[in-house]
C-alpha cells in the first residue's frame, strides 16, 4: 500500500493528518504544503502584536514526526493522475497514493483593473507581513472589498492610526454573509472610527498615488489592499478530470468523483440533502471537514452534516453566526447583557442564530443556539425573544421531548 497523501497544509490538511492517526490509520501519511513554513493558522494574521505579524503554528515539527507524518514543505502538486493514483510534485518527484485528500483551499480573487498588480492580497503570512511592514500612523490605505476580511483589516489599521477608506461595488458593506442588522451596526462602528466608505463603486485603475474609482473620483492612498473574496483552488482537480463547480464536487461523505480521492475545506463543494452543492469558508468548517474526511479515508462512511459557523472580531465587537440566515426567515431579536442576539426561523423551526456583542461575551449563547438548531426545535418566538428564558432550559426541554 502507498498510504495517504494530503495536498494542502493549512488548517484542513494538517488537521486531517492527525485525525487519520486518531482514527487508527497506520499506513504512511504525507502532507504536502506550498508555503515554506510549518503549518500555521490564518485568523491571527489580522491581529499583529505590535509591529510583528503573528505566526501561530498549528503544530511543531516534532509533533508531526511523533505522529509519523511526513511533511513536504515548499512544494505544490503539479499534476494529478487519478487513473494511476499518483501525484507529481513541483520538484518532479512522483508520489503514489492509496487514498488522496485534496485540501487545496482557496486563492484570492484578482482585480481586473489597470494597475491591479499594485494591490496587495491578504491571505498568507507573507501577505500580512507585506501589508503591516508598509503602514505607519498617518499613512493611508485603500481597501477594495467590504467583506469580513476587508472590514477586519480596517479595524486593525485604524487601531494603528492609519487612515482607511473602503471601496465596495455593492450597495452596502458585509452584504453577503452577515445578517443585515449586524452588518449595519458594524458599518456604523467603522464610520464612527473614521473609516470612509465608497459604496456602489468599483476600481477603474490603481496608480502610484492611489485609486481611480468608476465614477472618476481619485482616492489618494499609500497602500492598496485587495480583499474581494476568494476562489476555490480547483485547478489540479479540474485538470485531472474530477467533477468541479464552485469547488471540487463531493458527495456527503466528502468523496470526489474519482475513487479514493476526497476533498475538504475551502476547496470542497459538498452535496446537500435537498440537491446542489455548498462550499463553506471558515476555520471551523475546515477543521470539521478534515476530521470527517480522515475518518472516511480510514474506513468509515460518515456524512458531513455540521452546522456552519463563523466569527469576526472588529474593534471591541465580536460577531458570531451559526447556521445560514436568509432574508426570507422570520427573525426574533433577543437582548443580552453582552449584546444582541437574533434568531432565524424557517416555517417555525429554528435554523440559524447570530450575535453581536463585546468581545467573546455572546459565545455561550451561540453555542446553546447551535445545540437548539441541531435539535430541530420549533420554539415560540416570544420564548426566544424573552431574555429571562434561559436557552439552556429550552435545550433541556427539547432533549426531554
């Protein structure tokens, strides 16, 4: 047997390597990562300590060695031959495999305007170092994209005394993933900090001194950062003939269209019970899909059915969202000492919850809400809205029922 090869050494790929051992897999495990570093977590990149970008390692080299994981860093997969069950690496070596996990993640979307090469991305440790090493109090940064990444970066830069403007082609900030109520509150918080928003406008060109917008106005900027989202990294899978769409298509067990090849994390689009495929982009999703894929590669047949969850820290505020809130859902607002919660009902059933408050103060409420969602309860809206009704009590009642 040739063992298991994992392409991608981010949170997903690295966690899968360890999860294979926890599942009892005793064959060889090879982890291939394109970056020169040991595997590290991405969320801390936006939270520098002083002037230093954090590199929070997922594991140390001796931890990998102790688990019997061979780590090949600074290498990428140049070719996948699914029929021959081999991967050719960028240095020319050939890796045969018994089973393969594609944890290739996602890459930043690119601006298509004149001078786009002047804009910096914000995805890797090298990207973060390039940004934070070029900013100082009194300088100005133009961020293209008012999504979570752009807004989080703006909050950090304002804390460093950097002037920030955000350019967004959509009519509002945080319009894609964040519930409207909390998107508006975060927008207002940024505006109060002096962040200037230029909505409903795109970038026509980027020059040495700043950005030219689609309406002809010019924004001076010492630095331009592109934060317009990511695309799943599917080139390797696509070239090898695997089924792809908005990601590498998998079944509910994270198996791709080729025998013995699995996909997980930001690159995977997972089949849904009602039809279609969904791709999730979050730290916890990458970790949980990694664990499911690892157990299935080790011989299980688990269906991936975790509730989507993400968080975002901006200034002193912490946002958490569990499930997938939709505009059509009935919304129920609940006040809390730490902030505000909003619940989302679909035909009476609780399907999502979100909270915005100081720091991590609402985490316990969102965790309980997740459990309530998993229990498929249909609570009375007035009960959900009442801050005197403990969510833990609701959960106990649901479990008893």
